[in-house]
């Protein structure tokens, strides 16, 4: 099993959620976050300078069976990208085990 964490633009969340559902990812957790990025310059919109490192982000936490890893990553990459600095990051880590609390069963079937 893999844990896929993605930090994306908050404005792209609906597109990412829909793309994930299309590839069969029906459950994940998310929360709003703010962070600091690498960009040193701000953008000017209507005469006001904005720092793109302070744009609101959404952090997604998704656990999938190994067979869904690539489809999940590709869905996020395609739906979250704007082509601009600050589109986000994806992190992948291994999950040793999972348990369904209600029944006590363990393993990859608990993700369904």
C-alpha cells in the first residue's frame, strides 16, 4: 500500500477530486494549509503585488493499494497543474499495514 500526499492549489481541489473519483479513489482526507514556497517574486494583479508563496493550499492524504498508485498520481498531476509556479507537490510513502476499526480486519482489502 502507498500513502500519497499532495499539496495543491485550493482553487484546483474540485478538479482533482473529480479526477480521483474517475480513477476509482473514493476516499481520502484533506485539510487547508498555508506554507512558504521557493518563489521570491510576487505577482502584480490590478496594481497590487501578491506573494504566491502565501496562496492557500489544500493538503490531500490518500492511501491506495499498490496497483492504484500510478493512476492516482497521474490523476493529480493532470488535474492540479496550471503550468505556473506554485502548483504544488506530491509525496509517496510506503504503508506497512491498515486496519478497519469496525471489523478488526487488516490488509489491502480495508481500503475498499
